[in-house]
């Protein structure tokens, strides 16, 4: 069996990427399908966020320097 480990972003990571919304507001955006859904209580799949930012800005984001 192969285990796939995916990168995750916490709220601090999102802030470093320039996403300044609170987790509560992000939940509203998630419910409206305007932001990628969480994969944990306060965790978002990094690849989904990176793809969302690239579509939104046209620029591939750099990985945040976070210790989460």
C-alpha cells in the first residue's frame, strides 16, 4: 500500500501568501465555492491553494516559510 502525504497550509501560511481573510470568512467563501475547501479544522491542501492563487493572479506562488 502506498501512502501519499500532501502538503497543508495553516492560517499563518495563508497570511504569508497574502490571503488576509479570517478562517471564519474563508468558511463563507468555501461555502460559496469561491475558495478551496479545508482538509482539516484549520488546514487547506497546499496544492489546491497554490492552484487557486495561480488562477487568480497568473503567478505561481512561492511556498511560505511556516513551521506548521
